[in-house]
């Protein structure tokens, strides 16, 4: 009797295991979603341009452009240009902006060709953003397959045109866990990534830029020397840089409006007041001072008489203080938040 019971239980377990195996297989064979491997190059536009980026990010743009345009000089001297770089550091310091500007600057000719109706407008650089949201998939083997297809397409294109592969939020890929629901899949994706960073590094015409706020979460093997040529740290702007940042945005608003919307500003004072601001904070606080004035005018003015509104230093200082409160930029920061 006991034996019979055990036999039945074993049988039940077997059936259960078989059912699970079949489910897993189905899971394995789920087709890759149709648009999952759609590889779309970044669009080229007239702005943002080189003059819109300051500090370390601006220097990175210049260096990158030289490396791509003058790759032959490096090669003739027995070295490679910088092929793979990781931009790490503070939020709002221009990592993502730098990539857009590189794409716009190197492809300037393409825009002219389109405008002058050139019969065959051509890219000088393809920027291929690796879209973690789109290419990530919970299916076993497919995340790594999609990634491999992405890189293979890039290698093919690189036979004719320089390719810039960009990976924003790189830590999500390179921490080797957490992207899909399966640890095994995450490991496979990481292995595929490492293999292809090495191939990209050794393949002419392929450049890779990775970006992250969380360098410490990245697998150390993924970012070791030889796979990554340069680690560039993006710090918050210092006093001089903040000064330039305030100057830049004030002049930009005035020139876009075509008259002095911001009058009598003192960027040196604003720079002193904003010790822990990123460039993004600087730009947003000045913009918000002008937006507030525009809102006030919109309420009072009738549509027929719209006065050319302007603001002065006092409003800028208030906006900087308000931004500090809203974004908790008063206290010394602890950790990443
Ligand atoms: N170096 C800079 N020079 C001029 N403007 C900047 C700079 N850095 C950031 N900005 C402004 O802040 C905005 C956000 O910057 P960006 O998205 O490039 O930051 P990020 O470093 O990628 O931040 P995150 O780490 O959060 O992704 C830009 O669109 C731009 O308006
Ligand atoms: Mg970014």
C-alpha cells in the first residue's frame, strides 16, 4: 500500500516536471517580437550644436570628432583612435547631450545636402542607440540574440560608414542582473555585451560610447582596460563653469527672443548661489524665471496688446533659491539620491 502511494506520487511528480519542461520550451521558443530588432539611426538636426555644450562634455565632443575624422593619423602612428569610452558621473552634466551634438556636428553636410536637394545625401556617421527598453526581452536566449543582431548590423554598416553605438543607462546592461526575469538570460546578455565590446574595439570604423550614473554597479570585467579605452568622469560644474552656464542660458534666451528678456543679470552672483547645481539645474532655473513672468503677463494682458516682458536679477535669484528647495540641493548629498 505504502509502495503504491509512493509510486503514484512519483508518477504525479514526473507529469508535473514534464508539464513544466514543456512550458519552458514554449517560453524558449516564443518568437522575438517583430519590431524588437528594428535598428534606427539617430536623427540629424541643426540643434543642439557644439556651442550648446559646456565643460567636460564639450571637450568629449571635440575629442570624439577628432578621433573619427582623423582616424588615419592615429593609425599611421601605430595606434588606434579612441574606440570605446564610458561617460560616468553626475546627472544633468551633458552625457546624453554630447552624443546628440556629435551626431549633428559630424553629419552637418547631410543637412546641407538635403536642403540643396542633393540626389544622394549621405551620412558621415551613423549613431545607433542601443535601446534597452525595446531590445530587452524576458525570453530565454532572445535578449542576447537581439543584442548580437544589433552588433552584427553595426559591423556590416561600418564597412562603409563610421558607426557610433551608444548605450545609455549602461549599468542596466552591465550589472549582469535585473534586466530580464531570468538570471541565466541576464548573464548571457552580459557575456554577449562583453564579447561585442571587444570586437567593436578591434573593428575599424566602430565606436562605442556608454553612459552611466552608477559606474560601481557595472561588472568590472565589462569595463576593464582594453575593452574600454577611456573612462571619463563628468563632475558637477565648478564656479567658473556655473558662471559660464548662467551666461550661456541668459544669452541664449535673449537671442532667441530677439530682445533683452533678461536685463542686468549678475551671473557671478548666481554662480555663487548654486554650488551643487548641474548644468541641467542652471538651465531649468533660469528658464523657470522667464516662464513665470510669461505666465503672469498671459493672465493680465489682452490678446491684442502683448507687452514685451522682461525680468531682472532679483527674479533670477528667487528662481535659483526655489529650484534649490524643490530639488533638495541645499544639503551635502549622501549616496546617489
Ligand atoms: N555640459 C552641458 N552644457 C550645456 N547644457 C547642458 C550640459 N549638461 C546638461 N545640459 C543641459 O541639461 C540637459 C540634460 O542633460 P543630459 O540629459 O545630457 O544629462 P545627462 O548627463 O545625460 O544626465 P543623466 O545622467 O541624468 O542621464 C541638456 O539637455 C541641457 O539642456
Ligand atoms: Mg543621460
